[in-house]
C-alpha cells in the first residue's frame, strides 16, 4: 500500500486516480536504483515528502517528475527546427569569425605573430615590463611546444571577448538609460551568471552541429558577456549628477552627452568589465573543449580522460599564464586610461 492512499481516499478522488492508470515510465528513484544508487527515501522510513513521484504511487493521475523533464525536452524538440531556422543565419558570421581568427593565428609564422602581439601589447598598455612579461610567456609556450594550441585559445578569446564588448556595452548603455530595461535585463543576467557552465552547452548541442565553431562561440559569449553589461550600466549611473547638469546647461544633445561626458567618465568601470569578460571567456574555453573547441582546453580534457597527469598540469599552467598576461595587459590599459583622464 502506498503512503498517500489514505489521503486520496479521504478526498474522494480514488475513481479519478484509478481512471488514469497506465504503464508509466520509471520514477527518478527507480532510475537511481537501476544505476546502482541507493533509495534514501526507503532507507529513512516514515512518511516520504509528498513529491510528484510519491503522490503518483497512490494516484496514477498525478504526473511524475520524469513527465515534467520529458515535457521540457519534448517542448524544446518541438520548436527546434524553427529555432535553428532563425538562429542559423544570425549566428553564422560567428563561425566565420572564429574560423578566420583560428586560421590567421595558426598560419601566421611565429616570427610574425609574436612581434605583432608584442607590438599590440605595448600599444595598449604603454608598459615595457608588461610587454616583456608577455614576450617571456610566448617564448615559454614555444619552448614546450604549446605555442600552436596557445594561439588557438588566444584567437577564440579575442573573437568572443570582442563580440561580448561590442554587444555588451550598448546593452549596458540602454540599461543605464531606462529603469524598466534594467529591471527586465537584470534577471536574465543573473540567470546567465549563475547557470552552471555545462548547462550552456546542452540546448546548443541540439541546435548546432559539434563541427560548427559557433556552438562553442555562443556558449562562451553568453557566459562572458555579463560583467561588461553590468559594469557599463553601473559606470554610467555613477557619473556625477552635477557633471550631467553642466552638460545639459551647455545644450548638449543626448548623443553628445553620452559620447563626450558619460562614456569617458564611465570608461574605468567599462574597462574593468572588459577585464572580467576576458577572464570568463578564458575560463569557458576549457569547458567548450568538450564540444570541439580547439586550444589548451583539449589538452586539459585529454589529461582527464587518459589520466595523463603531466599533460593536464602543463596545459592548465598554460591557461593560467594566458589569464595572467591578459589580466596584466587589460589592467595596464585601464591604468593608462585613468592617467590620461586625470591629466586631461
């Protein structure tokens, strides 16, 4: 006799319950038992929590938990074709950009790529120590034969970070100008920021082929775009109200005020958001290696799968070094922006 038979009998719902009796799929507890996990509900004894599965044992008309998960899956699969039809042309440029960046970083000779990266580093940071540190890291990658995979990871981070900034800054500006937009977008950002990284990949795998670069590109952008949106919104909202009133007094239009006053004053916060976006892009690259993203993450995954301790540790160290150089360069750029703003 099921635990909640008396409840449904007392409510006079027995006929309703028995009318829907049919062969139901296994419950979550049965699935766990079949996979070798113990059923803690039975071991604990007493009255079980009135979950869907527990109530279903007494009344077949009550759906099971697996009915809920199966319904979500069926609903997603029902609109899969339409989603793919809409998203494919929109996201295809992302595949082209990733494939193009990977081709450039892989095909360019090291004696061209390394000086180009060092020149870019010095132009952004205006710091010789930072540029020297980047040179040492790149030479280290070459010495341990990890130069090619490091360049692949760097190419992915450049593309995904660039798109995150291009998309995130306008969204952050829009949020700063409208409280309604902020209230609407903040819950979405909270969801993106707290959703486990592996979960980003689940719906994308059903929509796109694992051979398409946009599969991991979309996952990286969704995960990494949050900080730049939040800090752009925060930076513009923190602009001194007296400065805004002075700009209004000079008769500046909304676009002039944004370009000449708000964005320059909010730039340190925006650059901090870019720094965090770079770090989160690099973190997601490792997870994205599960769906064919090339680079150092592949070696980390190989170390886990084959229990190759050295391979995994060296690749992990390489990811740390990339994170450090990107962090140092972005912080040096932020410091230069702050210095220029104060001098002005």
